[in-house]
């Protein structure tokens, strides 16, 4: 699994049948200090994430193991929205309401 931050939405009027009805988001990957890595991926959103959310991403075959993504052509799925991150007993991220 990886961490990322949602940067935006993708709207596609034509897509493969297995992708119909699924929300696609642009996610910038983060390193262990939650700094942007300048690498972005397109993810199927399975948890109703939004722009600015720090999210947990599954990749490869794991991305196709959720109820929404079984038999879907995707390499990345958002499987969680992060509320808090701590490293060495120090909080480095806390979601604001």
C-alpha cells in the first residue's frame, strides 16, 4: 500500500464497461514524511474521497480486490481516507474537519 493526496477528478464520457459508474481521481504519491514525490496516478475511488484528502492506495492485483473493483481494469484503487499519521510518537498529519 501507498499514501497519496487527491489532486483532482477525471471525467470520462467514454470508458470500458467495467469502469462505468466508477469515480476516477488523480492522486499524487507521497513519501514516508508525507512529502509529494512528483509522481501521480489515476485511481478508482472506493471510499468517496475528495480533493485534498490523504488516502491509502492499493496497487497491482490488490487494487482489484474490493467489492467495487472486482474484474475492473485498474492498477490503483483508493481503499482508505487517512485521519492521522504518527511516526516515532510524533504526529505528522491530522485531518482537519
